[in-house]
């Protein structure tokens, strides 16, 4: 059996995985146990989605209270407007009105915290908001 074509096959498979694999853009620093929902829709264009992660921090030394993660850092609700402006500036001008903010919140997060985040998003004119959830029974 000839093995001369083996490197070609290996490089073809390697190239395939390099093209189809996406790298995670941020490291999750909060525990998010996503709640279940009965009506779930998949987001179409994920490049237009900006994520806000809310939950208790993974590192216990940082406390046990609710924290918000924007990209790779913890942030306060007052920083949301600057974050949304920065995300919109990095997008194509035609895609800016289509931007969706997805809130990934732990199921034990108090609704008052989510309401504060939504109010800050309204002030930043980020009006398309979705909530991440997993499909329930």
C-alpha cells in the first residue's frame, strides 16, 4: 500500500478544520446557567450580535454577587453606553441598525439587575435585545 498521498490528505483535513473552526473571542469569567424557555429562535447573523454575560464570578475570590462581563472584563451598568458605542463603531455603517444585544444571564440573577441593564441599553439606543435560553421540554 502506497503512502505517498498521505501528506496531501492530512493537509487537506487540516486546512478544512482551519477554515471551518471559529475561535472563541472572549473568555467567560462568570458562571452562566442559562434558563429554559418554551419558545426559542436561533439568531441569524451572529456577526451582528453583541453579548453581555451576567452571573456570579467563576473565581470565588472576586465575590459571590452578580457581575457583568463585557468582552474580557468585568464592568458596571454605567459602562454599557460606552461599550455599545464602541461595538457600533467597529461595525460596518450599514450593519449598525441591525445590531442585536444578547443578554446571557444566569437563571438566579435578580430581575432588577436585568432591568437596569435594559435601561442602560435603551439610553445607548441599542433597542434590539434578545435573551439567551436553552430549549425546554
